[in-house]
C-alpha cells in the first residue's frame, strides 16, 4: 500500500474484479444494467445473484458494498427518489435465500 487514498472508482473496479463480476455491471450515470435488455435497472436479478454468491454469508460486507454504490447512484441521479433507490440497492441484501 502506498499510503495514498484509493479513488472511489478504482476501489469499486478492484471489488468487481475480486468478486468476479465480469457481466451485469452498472452503466453510469444512468444506473442501468449494461447487459440486460429486459430489466434495465441495476442491480438487475443476475447481478443480485452474483453478488449474493460472491459474498455468501457476509451480509455486512455485501451491504457495505451496495451501500457505497447507492451513495454513488444518489450523486449521479439527484432527481431520483432517494427512498426508491435505497430500496432498489439494499432491500434485497437482507434475504439469505439460496446461499449456503
């Protein structure tokens, strides 16, 4: 580590590489899925599945990651409803269905 603070975009790119998310990445600043045609908003269902699998039982880590992305989305979409974005980005993280 160099002691320099890591830029936000660099940190998010490093996290995407760490969890192996090579598809279903958000298209910014619209926060739509770069892969899905049928479900334009991000996180789309496949992105939620991949994130859930990558974080497994670490719901705190998953929540922190999507919370950081939510902060970026709030900056990118100032006219959007903050409650709706919060639900879209974080509500699904509470379910541990399908994870082992």
